């Protein structure tokens, strides 16, 4: 699970590169945490 500090650093980077037309998922933090946990 991402800490608040880790998420605070990642969130602006993720939002900067996400396609603008995509609807943001409700659980973006949880999704990113799961991806990082798997790899």
C-alpha cells in the first residue's frame, strides 16, 4: 500500500501524463499500489 507521502509524490506525475479525455478511476491510488506490489 502506498503511504500518503508516496502518493503525494506520484499523483501529480500520474495526472500530468494521463490522457485528458479519460475519466479518472475512483480507486486510482489503489490501482497504482496494486501494480507496484505485483512488480
